[in-house]
C-alpha cells in the first residue's frame, strides 16, 4: 500500500491532483481512495489531499503513515510532515519551502515545481500537474500512461498538450 | 488616530491575520466598522457585536468588544435579546447576504418592523462564500453558482426595498471601494435611533468572482466604483443610465418609535397597575 | 406568611420563574404551553423584567440567548412543534454554556398531532433532539406545587452548571389546577446566580473552568469583553478545531453534568421500602401511579412507585439499586415506550421490565395501571 | 511618514499594487507585498485604505 | 455495460438518487453535505427534474413535501444544524406518510461544532429528533458504492412504506473518493414506486391502508382530491382526536415499519462465524473496523465485525443472536457512546458490552481499535 | 350558480358546520375563495389549496380540492413544492396573519421574491385566533392581547409594503364586509401570473374583538365598512382623512418573470448542454 | 324564491339579523336563526352574502 | 371524593365555574383539582370543566366516575353523560336540553338556569353562577359561605351584588 499526501495552500490545485492520482491508480487496475482535509472553515490556509493506493481491497480510507509527502508551502511542510518516518519521501516546492524539517528521511527532493510550470508553460496553474509528473517518476506509484490519461480526463479542452508537457517537465525534474 | 492604532485598539490582540481569502472584501468592511466606532468614540465595553455564520460572520471573533458568533441566520434574535435586556449597549450585527436574507430573512423583517435600535451591517458578496459559492437571495439573476450551474433564474431581493417594506428607519449602501463612505454611513447608522441597515457591497473573488469571471479582487473593486453612484447623482440619471448603476450613500432616514424605548412604557404601565 | 391558592401548573411555572428572579422571557405561543407566556407577559414588567413575543420559536430561544449574555435569568416556553424548532439553538446554548430554562409542555405528536391532549412523547427528544453529543438536564414536575419548586431548581442547576435545563411538563400537569402554598413574598426565596469572574478583565478566559468544571460568566457590558461561539473552542472561547481542544471542550460539557449526579438527580420513592413491584412513572403519569399503587397495596400486592423527577441524566444508580431489590419493574408512560428503553438498559436483564404504554390522547387511568400491576403481582 | 508592512498578514492579493497611483508596490514570488520604489511613494494612503488585511500602513514617524 | 470510476460518497448519493428516479430536490447548502445538492443541481434538470435552493432548511423539507404530493420522488440533504431545523417537518412527513429521503452527512456537534470534521453524533437524533412518537428508517452506508446502492434502497423503503427515510452519512464516507462501478444507463435499475389507488376517486380513502398497512397515495392533479394534515386523523385523512382514531393512526405508523423488519433491517457480518469478540460499527467507523478485525485475526484473536446498515429500526434480533454466540461486544463510534446504549439494552447483561468512543474531530484509527479489541481478547 | 350550489360543489360533503366561532369572518373569506374559483370555472382536480396552522388554516379541510393542512408557517414552502413539481396546478395558499407574517414571514418574502405563481389569501384578523388571542405582526399598536395585557408596543407590518418590498407582483385587499370585492380580487389574483397576495380583513370577535372591546361580529363588520375605502377614492383623501382609513381593491399589479416558467429555461439549458 | 335555512350550521351570530334591511330574521333562545316575518323579505340576499356559516340561502324555487 | 363535571358550550363560563367551585372547596379546607378538556382546536363546540373534591390528598386529577354532571347544552348532555352511573346526579339547563339520556339515574334536575339568569338578573352571563348555586344546594359539596367568597374573589368589581343574587337564585331553583 502506498500512502501519499499532497499539501500546500488553497489555490494550488492539490485536491484535484490527488483525485487525478487516484484515478490513474484505478486505470492501472489498482484500488485507490482519495480524501482531503478541509480547514475548519474551508477558507485560505493550508490544504491537504491524501491518496492511498493498493492492489488489495482498501478499507481504512485515511493515511496511517505516509510514504510520500508533497509540500508546496512552508506552512504545509511544517504541518504535514510530522508523521513521515525514516523510510518516507519528502518532495517540496523549493520556491516556497525554505526550511526542511530536521528529521531523517529516506529521500528529500527539493524541486522548483512552480517555477518550472511558470518558466516552461507560462502558468503557475500547471504546478500541480508538474508535481504529479515528479511523483510518478520518483515513486512509480502510477504508470505514466495512466497518469497521462487521468490528467487528460480532468483538464479543460484545449489544454491537453500543455498538461502532457507538464507531466513531462515534472518527470524531467528527477534526474 | 492613525489607522494602525485603530486596528490595534479595536481588533483583538494576536488574532490577525484573519481567515479570509486573499483579496476578500470582508477585511475592508470590518475595518470600516471599527473606524466608525472610533469616530463615534464609543466605549468598547458598551459595544456588542453579534454575527451569524458565514465568512463575514467571522468578523465578530476579531473585534475587541462583547462579541457573539451565533448560529446561521440567528444574529438578530440574539442581538435583540442583548439589546432589550441591556438597552444601554450599542449593538452592531454583522451578517452575510445569505445569513441576513436567506435563513435569517424572517428575523430581518421583524427587527425592521420593531425598529429596535440595532445597526446591521450586511456584507453583501452576492453569494454564500463560506460554503463555497451557492447562490444567495442577493445573487443577480443569470449568475453562475455551484448550485446553479446553468445560471440562476431566481430574482434577487432589492435589500433597500425589503428593509423599507419591513419598516427599517435607516438604510444606507456603500461598497468596499467606497471605503470611507462605508465607514461614514455605518457611523450614521449607529447614531440613528432605530433599526439601521447598511448594505456593504463586498467582493468575494473566490466563491463568487471565479465562477462569474469577475477578474481579480482589485478588478472587482473597480466594478464597484463603476456601478455605485451617490444617491443624489443617481436620482438625476435617466432610467436607461440607471440600469447598470446602483445608488450609494444614505438611502432612507426616518424617525419612528424605537422598540426598547417603547417597552419601558409597558413596565411603567405594569408597575402603575400593580400598585 | 404564605397563601394557599388554586393554581394551574403552567402558571406555577411562571410563578416559579418570578420567584427564581427571571427577568426575561422570549417565546412564541403554542398550545398547551401558552399560559406560561401569558402569565409572564403580565408578571415580568411588574418586576422590571421584559417579555417579548418573537416571530417564531427559533427567535424565541435566540432572544433569550442574547438576554442571558447580559447576566439575566431567562426562560422560553413551548410545546412539541416549537420544541423541535428550538433544537438547533438548544445545542448552541449547550456548547456556548448559556444558562436558560426551556419549558416544553408536551402534547400528542408527531407534528401537529393533537395540540390539546396529553402525551409524554418528547422524553427521548428532550435528551437527543439536537445534533451532536451534548449532555442535558431535564426535570419533570408531578404536581402544581412541584411546578413552582422545580422551576426554581431548574434555575439553580442552570446557573450553577451554566447549561440549558429543560422543564418537561405534560398537558395533564400543565393544565390542571390544584392547591399550592406560596410565600407572600418571593424575597425569602434564594435566587440562584451564576458565577461572575473574580479576575481582572485582562486575565479573564471565558471558557477556562474552575475546579468545578464551570467557567465564570461575565455579563456583557461589565468590562469583560469575551467571545461566544457555537464552534468547538479553546479556553479563551475562540474557535479551535484541534483534536485536543475538541476533546477538552466536549468532555468538559459532559463532565459538568456527569460529575454532579448526586446533586442533579432528583427522585421520589413511594412505598418502595418493601416493594416487590416497582412502578416507574413520571409527570402526569405518576399521579395515576400513586393511586394504582395504593390500590394494589389494598389488594395485598407489594407495589411501590419510583418517580424520577430528574429524568435526564437518567437515575442510573437508583434504578440499578431498585433492580436489586424488587422482582418486577413496570414502566408506565403516555407514549409508545420511550423511558422504558433506558430502564431496560440499566436493569440489564436482572429482572423483568414491562411497559404500560398509552397513546390515545387520554391519560392512563388508575384502573388500567392497577390491572397491569396485578398481572405481575 | 513612511510605509509600514505586516508581512505575516499580507496575502498577496495585489489590491494595493493595483490601486497605488505611483507603482510603489509589487507582490513577490512568495505572494507577499514588497516595496519596490519607496522613493515614489506620496503617502497618499490608497494602499492603507484598500488593503483588506491590515498589512500595510502609512505611518507618521 | 458498466463503468468503473472514482467518485465521492456525496456524489454517489446524488447518482443513486438519479438512478432511483428522483425528480425533485429542495435544500439549503451546508458543509459537509453540500456536494449532494451541487451534484443534483447539475443532474436533475438534465433528466427533466427540478432543483430548488430554498431560503432555509425548513423550507428545504417543506418544498419536497409539496413535490412528493404530486407523485415525484424527492430528496433533501443537510448536516447537523440543518438536520435539527428539519425535525419539525420530518414529523409531519411521518404522520402524513409522505415518502422522501433526507440525507444527513454528519459533522461534529453540537451547534456549529466543527463543520468539516467527522463525527457520528446524530445517531440518536436521527431516531428521536422530532417530537412525539414516530417510527423511522435510518440507513448508513459504509462505502461509496454503498452510498449509491443504499440511496436506491432508501427510495424502495420510502415508497413501499410511505415514510421518510434518513440516509445518515458521516463526513468520512461523504467526502472520501473511491472506486465505484456504475451501469452505463440507469434504465436497468428498477425504480421503486409508491402504490397509487386502484379504486375510483369517490371511493378513495386516503389513509385507509391495504393489508400491508400502507395506504395508496394519489398524486395531486390526477382526479383524487384528498386532504393531508399533520393532525391525528381518520382513514379519510380528516382530523379526528378521538381515542380510537388516535390509537389507530399512530399504531399503524409504527406497524408499517415494525411488521417488516425482515425486509428493512440490513446488515453485514464480517468474520462473525466463529467470532468471540464482536465489534459493532457502522458508517465510516466500520471502515476502521474491517482493518482492526483483520489485524486482530492476524494476532490470533477471534474478532468479527457486525455492521448494521439499517441502524434504525435497531437490528434487535441480530444483536440478540450475536450476544448468544460471542463472549464480548465492542461498539466503536465517533461520539460519546450513543448506539452502544441500544446494544446494551438488547444484550440485557448476557455478555459484557464495551465502547470505543472517539470525539475529537478525527476518525478512529485501526490501531486504536485494535488496542481496544486486544484488551478484550 | 346559486351560492348554495357553489357551496355544495366546492365544499366537501358533510363537513359543515365548520369549527369557527359564531360570527367569525373566516367562513366569509372561504366562501369568497370558492366564489372566485367558480367564477373562473377552474377544474377542481387542478386546484390545490395549501394552508398552515391556525383557525383560518382549517379552511383547507373543508374544500373539495387537493388540499394540504401543513405546519404552522410552512404553507408556502409546501405550496412551492406542489407548484414547481406540477406547474399546471392552480395553487391557493390559505394562511392567517400570524401564519403568514410571523413564523411564516421568511417564506412569504421568498415566495414574493421568486414571483412564483401562487395566490395567497391571508385571513387577517389581527391576532392569533387559534391559540386564543396573542398579538401578531399585524396587530395594531396599543391593542390588548393575552401576551400584551398592558397593550402592544410593537409596530405592525403594513402587509402591502412588505409584500411589495419583497417582490410580490399582485397585491389586493378587501374585507369580509366587502365580500363581493373580496371574491373579485381573489379571482384576479388567481388569474395573475406570479405571486399574488390578497389581504382579507376578517373579524375575530372572540380572540381579538372581546379583548379589544370591538363589539359584536356584525359591529366589527360595520367597522370594516367604515374604514375600508376603494383605492381610487382613498388616494383622493387628505392625509388627515387617511389616518383612520385603509385602501381596498387591487393595490398593485405588475408583470415580472414567473419562477416555474423561468425554471423551464434551466431544463432547456441543461438538456442542451447534456446532448 | 324563498329563504332556505340550514339550522344545523347556524351558530346564532346575529350577522344576518343585523344586516337584514327588513328585520325579517332573529336569533332565538337556542341561539339559532329564525324567520320572524318572511312576508317582509325582499330577497335582497344580504343575509346570504354575509352569513359566515352558509346557513341561510335565498333560493330560486 | 366528589367528582363534578360542568359541561356546555364555549361561551357559558363553565371553566370559570369549575375554578370557582374548586376554590370554594379549598376555602372549606378541602383538596380540589380542576381540569378541563379542550376541543381539538379550542374553537366553538362543547366545553367541559371537571372538579374533584376530597378531604384527602388527591392524586389522579381526572374524573374516574362522575357523581354530578351539569349539562348546559344538548350536545354536552349527549356527550358527557355516558359515564354517569345509577347513583349519579344530572343537572340540565332546561332551556337548551330537551332530550335527557335514557338511563337510570339517582336524580335528574331540569332547571331553567339561563332563563333565571336572564329573567332575574337581566343577563344570561350569570347562568354559570346560578348553576353553582344550584349545585351547592343539591350536593352540599361546598359551603354556601365559601362558594360566595370564591365567587366574589373572581368576579369584576361592581358585580358582587348581582353575583351573590345569582347564587341565591340558583339555590332557590331547588325547592
Ligand atoms: C443552519 C445552517 N445552515 C447552513 C449552514 C451552512 N452555511 C454556513 S455559512 C452559509 C452561507 C454563508 O453565506 P453568507 O451569509 O452570504 O456569508 P458569506 O460566507 O458569503 O460571508 C451556509 C449556508 C449552517 N452553518 N447552518
Ligand atoms: C411551530 C408551531 N408554533 C406554534 C403553534 C401554535 N399556533 C397554532 S395557530 C397559531 C397562530 C394562529 O394565528 P394566525 O396564523 O393569525 O391564524 P388564526 O388562528 O388567527 O386564523 C399558533 C401560534 C403551532 N401549531 N406550531
Ligand atoms: S470565500 Fe469569498 S467571502 Fe469567503 S473569505 Fe473567501 S473571498 Fe471572502
Ligand atoms: S492589499 Fe494588503 S494583503 Fe493585498 S497584497 Fe497589498 S498588503 Fe498584501
Ligand atoms: S501610500 Fe499611496 S503611493 Fe504610497 S505605496 Fe501606498 S498607495 Fe502607493
Ligand atoms: S378564535 Fe377568532 S378567528 Fe378563530 S374561529 Fe374564533 S372568531 Fe374565528
Ligand atoms: S348569519 Fe348565519 S350563522 Fe349567523 S345567525 Fe345568521 S344564519 Fe345563523
Ligand atoms: S334576503 Fe334580505 S330581506 Fe330577506 S331575510 Fe335576507 S337580508 Fe333580510
Ligand atoms: Mg455572502
Ligand atoms: Mg390571525
């Protein structure tokens, strides 16, 4: 079972990213559950989308211990990494996250996610898809084919190419 | 006082930043309220702010008065209780367009009918902000809302007509663009003896603006500038010119018996009868 | 000095309110509770209090929440349909810890049902009617004098524990007139009063409890500026959705009541000493039960009556103890069997529990109940 | 007089930027307000008046 | 053909409604139920149905009562505070026998509580929230596919028994997204439909039941002119406050449900065959329980899960039977212990019943529940 | 048809005498409704009468249509449901002054706002009759009521102002003395496409008259005659003359989009989008 | 034409008596309407129009 | 224990009569409970006021079997006499009650109660007090002294004499 947490601020499209990730897993023939935490008032503040993926039946819908945490804001990085264990993976958007938690982790990727979206595609809007590309590459939790299909199912008509490009750029962030 | 001092004085220490989204007009309206209170030099202990539930209703928690964050739509009954039980307090009700005119509509017309001395500031962002963008009774016809994906067919209330029809004795309107006017009419509303309604037109760039393609927060404020016209000038417009304008300023101001003052008569009569 | 007069149950509630120092009533008329409002409309202004008829029952409880915040003792009164409408704000009063007494004079339900006929169908609703976990104190008078006394008691609990208290009458008790002895002046009656803060305003934490789990409550306008909310909150009264704050906030609400059962749980035993059959009945039905128990005794059946006066929190210890002494428990109520469920739970199979239920617009008669007792005797 | 920022309160909405007649302000990559040409500031208080977050003030020294 | 997609629980409820042939939704937005309304605002007009956002929750149930009278299948959806507000008219729907489904996606209470956090604090309210005696059917889905299926089931019960049915979700189930297999077309789904009269209009007695205790219901505008009231009424539907009419009117309401428990009471057994410890859990908590039971089994503890799907009427026979088989019952719920009380009542002391309660804005974790099981094992 | 035939046709067989007190005006108002229906020759099966709770709201039980005696204050939401679900039906709502404007006030303003095609007849007896004489939002200031033993201090609503302010498009008033006019304006209200409000001023000799020393039922009707003046004549009165008069007849009549008709557009848009 | 009474519906309110221009009607000791001088009746229908109880009608024969 | 039922129509003042009777019993040093039945809607129709009087503590507040029924209308006489037993007493207002129930009763008094009020005091309003006078005389359930005091406590100032007269007239109906 893979347990992934995508966190950041309200406007970064991470809820959608979580949904796409789960849908990609379904396309891979796996089971997946996506859930999210709403702030006490659903306004501003941090946002968190969680996905668990497995070949088996999934009962408990929440993350018990995350394997992967994506943090796209400093506050999220502080708030949502506490339960990452030593064998966990942390991915941050280096533009927003200056301070990495002082704990031992299997792997930390500090990636210019939003920068890449802006620089490569002209819109920070694609940052969430860039992040998905990176996650797929790092974890292999979903196939690139399914991820691509899942992304294209969800995005507005006319933006397909840019989104495919975003996935690619995300993957390319991982050398 | 400088604005920063006013904020420090009337906002509770350590509770900012507030929860509202980037660009949300609620901060401007709330600022206008404390500026009005400052202008009138009200004693903080003698002010009670009562709100309902909604983004706007969160304002009560930031303000350093006697404050109540009540239930959705119920600010006015609670405020009526505070006022009638302790008439010397200045009561300000903070409410959203939904809170005030949807679920709270009955209390609104009855507070107006009683002409009880409460100043109600309605943060009108034309939407249910807190729950993410459903239409309210003040959403213009043909708007998009999460519960009106094909556009609204409901006619909105005209808050002025409704308040007046129900008996309110002071009605004013301003926008977050017209921030000084807003704080001005709030101050006048507080001074008015009776039920005062201030419609504060406030931009919700997130739950209303996005769906309706209204652009950035700043752009939404510019739209307010474009469409809001001072009453005197508005009245001089032709009917056609009026169609995409709305009047701002004090729209109605009348005197009528105020409820808590009238109630004192009941006590006098009862005590006379009892002796 | 005191005077002996004939008085209606509903009116005795109003008298009790005046005696307890109530200064504010807000409500909306509804049969069979209207006399409470009518009596207070007349009496409150005489003592400098205020009466307001609101636009509906929701506003009726809303307005007393506001008035309570100024330090006043407050009341609202209603019946079934209005009680249903008040449920949302009743929960608000629970979590915001607003002292108040809500009178519900029960009538036949559901819905409009039978407005002028007796029933005890709101017993479970009084416990569980609002959403979310909440504790509640519900008192049920069994006579006109008790309407008076228990109203004062309701304010004692409400003020002491900063919690809404429900005074649950049925139409039998609310509308009957009987003898009551009232003091000539209510000055002799000790008026319960909530704690006010003793700390300076800047040190006041509105929801930080004292050792008794109850926080002091500063009246609005007295220099303590605090925040009241229906959200889960911290000790300062500000919204806090963390697991810790939530747990603490909700646990304390329950603890206030559950740690003080010895004070709160009131009841009466009637011929219970040597009883083999315990009738459990409350409110108007208890009036029937006294007679039926007497009649059973006259026929040599060792019956007794346990009358819960505080029906919620449930008199768990008392019922357990009874289950250890008697051979049979018979619950009598004017509904389909509500309170009996809690009796069954607590008796936990130790002895048989049976039910005499009536739900046809009429009170249970002594003969009907006697027959039910005899079946067990 | 001068400008005073409360960066922790600023949410980068850009209202002050848009209404500043002198283009003194900008929103940076961290979505916070920044003073980019203080020298041009006329202390007209438009930013102070319009900021919904009480994050920018014109201060008497 | 069918399609396999990821879907949110709330949306699956909306899909289920469309599949069941719902043509009318009235409501008022509230977290965490709003997605049900939003999805139906989109879907209903496509199938020629109507969606209306009303001025408040009371109007939200009022409007569907009206729509139901025209023969439509109707829904409203809400959460805690709104559910409290709907209680009065819920009772109306009970006594006037109006088929409808009311969705309540629970959040933390009381009052505003914690709008976006999970709880199961409205379980008793769902049973007892309105005034007066009334029966009610309450279904609780435990997965997204079950949200869909159970919504259709809710209409089956509601139409067959002419009664409001409550679909009680918690935030865990309402907001999670998981896999669901949906038919390509809902034409394949059998759409439950209430009985219409077969007699001539002049012979129609609107509240005269058939042998199944359920009266046929004529849609307004089809030539049968009848009267609907919330008062206790006779078989013609006109107010009748006599003892006989009252008894018959109320008894039949209960009989409709209580005589059909075999049809209505749905549940799931998971490793119960040889279980020594029975976990009883419903809704989102059951999801935790499957994992905890698996883990306990892995550690050699013979645990099983009994999952009530119909939580009201209470699965009395089933729980009694379990009490005869296992050594321990452990009820797990996201509240202070509500359903456990009914379990205790029915178990009646035969075996120990314990409770794992959590009420801190977070779901019960498998480890927490496993620990609780291990204490018994 | 002769009146007796009309009564036989539209009242349910065998349900008279009704429960109203001797001299109560409710019978006259209810008679006016059936006369209006008869005049318009509406098909009985296509008429639904929805009432709330109160003396007046008992009218629904006597009438031979599709009838609902709903809950106190809730007639309009229920009627809205019937109408929106089955727009071809003619919907008449029967309500008391308390039912319509106290507990039902919110639904009243929202039905008016939506301009949904419902005709609402408000039996205004200035009191809560059913519960025995408590003041309502339409009780004149300074009246006696069982909950106002010292006289009311509440200002009443002006039903016309309230309805208009909320958006109603047809507003009329008549009294039980002016029985023919009453049935006439009800007929016009039914014909009007949109939300129609008819205020039927009705004597309650028992719960209102007695406390306020208004004399016999017949005398109360004579007072109606004295104070009610046809709008055209009323407008010609001086302000002073107006003080103890009120206008009767059709007071307001305007056209605006009707809710159920507008909703059809939503369906069209949705089905277009979906194809 | 003639008057037709439904005595069971009449509650003796006296409205018809009061409004009858010809004093044809009266309320008797049993609190029911009575015709005391049918010969004076002009069949003006005032009683029919005003009776709140549908207890008196002017009938075409 | 005495169980008395006063029945008639809404406007006849029988609720008040029941209250006065109970208050008179209290003045006699007895216990008394008064209760009344409200029609389903409290409008028009029959009205019933019940009083039970005893030297002992009274628990059950309703009449089980009436000793005395006063019926001031035909409908009430039909509706509220069913449970009168052979040793019961029926008192009717002969002006309104033409048909007496066909059952054996200890005693039936057909009295011109309302007529007496009208003829003797000019107002039918006093019929309820006339009835109380008759009941006191017939049953002795309350003393005349207490009844008089109870009546005077309840009636408007200025009508005391007429009310005393009414009691007397009522008593005189019983020869
Ligand atoms: C009884 C009840 N119903 C619904 C809600 C959900 N709710 C919270 S705020 C809100 C509407 C907010 O809109 P508005 O009053 O306009 O305030 P805004 O958020 O736009 O400032 C709703 C429907 C609630 N909390 N309580
Ligand atoms: C929720 C609820 N609250 C209160 C009542 C009690 N009640 C019944 S009718 C009524 C008022 C009646 O006044 P109005 O609507 O003016 O009708 P009228 O009897 O005067 O015709 C009230 C308060 C009720 N039945 N339901
Ligand atoms: S949702 Fe709208 S109203 Fe609410 S805080 Fe955000 S911008 Fe402001
Ligand atoms: S207006 Fe205020 S919150 Fe917005 S960018 Fe400027 S300083 Fe920041
Ligand atoms: S004070 Fe005026 S010029 Fe200076 S930064 Fe603010 S808006 Fe710009
Ligand atoms: S109380 Fe008034 S409104 Fe009600 S029936 Fe009697 S007279 Fe009519
Ligand atoms: S008006 Fe009608 S009810 Fe009244 S007395 Fe005449 S006939 Fe009888
Ligand atoms: S018809 Fe005219 S004249 Fe004849 S009884 Fe009636 S009111 Fe009198
Ligand atoms: Mg809003
Ligand atoms: Mg009325």
